[in-house]
């Protein structure tokens, strides 16, 4: 049968302008090598190597066995929404109730839907940099412009209020925080967070606080925008995820809490985008929220130990420089002293380590810092030891 050709496919301008997630690109390339039998040490994906909590797995299994496989309310199970709100009421004294939350298809969907609900052409969104790869893309997709504010390696990539507020202009719509930060592990102090939120409230701005890694802190006090929500109820929006805290990445469950008008707007967008998150997955998430705290504490303790292992190992490699991250489970060393022909920037360095050492890392350029690479230490100690040895050997050639 002859092939009938038509005009070339024309993509929308927004689709043509957005690229593949750099972290997922690394994951895909590492999977290709593994499929060919290559023993890859994977420091690329930010995915906990722990199993999902047994209580969550059993609850989801029972829900499936009971036939709980139909649609739920579009914003998620009312019981789960209420439980999420209760966690922040208990921990931080926030005023949110279940109706002030939306359960989403991962924290990424919460952030994406917030961008669509809040931003439009001409708006600016201020955010610290280096930053998670999807933040600028989501802002641009909504038609707005990301305004990145550098944080410093010598300061442990701390997020300070002053530089963020100096970047605010009449076009600013929101300030977007991620603490602890992916990829740097940088954090914001309670004092700086209050300064940012109070400033935003005075000017009618929104503060979006992505607290996906809020449980992974090692040597600094915790800070959550939830603690300011009662005082600044129209300013604070919080995003969280079950993926990292409960090692439930594939379950695709996140959430947001915030002012009623924003919640209603996100609910409307989600009703046309995904409808409800997966029914039986939410049953598992509810069980994790209520009963899996001991497993979370075990994970955090292990990440703390791995942090020391990877920091010591990377700083022993000539040309690498790293301050141990304050939070999250990523190391973000400065590696420009190791740049050579064939590995002259972070992208080339990442390709070199994957092809020559079978070690998957993410180039810092994807996060706005080309002198760095990102390594996840959400992997076993054996993987850390082998991967670090391979990196050192490959760069010594």
C-alpha cells in the first residue's frame, strides 16, 4: 500500500518551545544502557531506593480487591484532603481545612496547574537559582517570565530574602520558593521566609512554597510557609508530595493548600486535565500519612548517613568542590576545574561519565549552573561507593 504524505506536522509555539526534562532524559539514557547489559551506577533520578511503606501497599491492595476503582471527587478523596490539612495544622498551626486542599497527580501537576491558574503573558515570577528544571519551563508555558536570583555555593546555596525582594518589579506576580532545594539542598531560614511572605502580602503577590523535600533536613531548623498561613491567608500557597517523603514516586500523588480562590481555580483546571488522581493510590497515601512515620524516620536517618559518604567522596576527587547539602538528597558539586576537551561543560561532563564510567548524573546546566553536576544520593551505600570510585577513575585518565 502506498504511503500518502501530507504537509509536515505543525506544533504549537508552546510545544515547540518546551524541551524534555533533563532529569528524565538522563533516566531514559541510563535505562537504554541498562537494557544493553551495562551496569550503570544511577545518580540521576531523584527517586528513593526504599520500598513504599507496607501499610500503604496493603491499603491500596485491599482497595483494589474491594473494587475501589471508580472515579472519586475530582479534587481527591475528602478523607485524604482532610488528613493532609490536619498534618499542617498539627505541625505548623496552619488554618487550612480539607476544602482548602487539592490532591494532584504528583507535586509536579500541582505546580503546573498553579502556573496555569496564576500566571499570564507579561507576568514575572521570581525564584532562586539554581532551580529545579521544570520551574522555568512551567512558568514559560503559562506565558510568564522566570526571573532567577542566584544563590552562592560558598554560602551553601542559602536562600536569602534580600536578593529575592530586590528582584521584584511592578510586573511580578509571584515568588516561587523550593526549600530544601532541588538540586542544591539549599534552604531558607524561618526569618527570611517570614520577610518574603510579609513583603509579598504588602504588595498583593503570591508566595508559592514547594516543600516536597521538607522532611529531609540535616543541620538546620525547619521552615514552612504553613506556619505563616494564618497570618497571611491570601498570600501563601504550599505544594507537597508523597513521592519523596514516603518513597511513592510511581504512585503519582501530590497536593497543594492555599487560599480559596486559588484552590477553586486549580480544581477547575484539574477537572479538565486529569480528573481525580488514582482512587486506590489515594487510599494507600492516606494509610501512609496516618501510619508510616516510623519508616520516614528510618529513611531520613539513612539519607543523613549517605550525605556524609557522598560529600567526603566527592571532595576527595581532585577538582570537585562541595559543601554538604543542608537538605533534600542531592549533591551539587562544582566541577569546572575538571573540564577538559571532550568534557568542556556540564552536559559534556555528564555524557562523558555515562559513556566512559557508566555513571549517570544530571548536568548542572539543566538547573542554571553549568559549572556543576547533580548527583542523587537516594541510592544504596554500595552504589555510592562504586559510583564515586568510577568517577574518580574516569576523571584521572
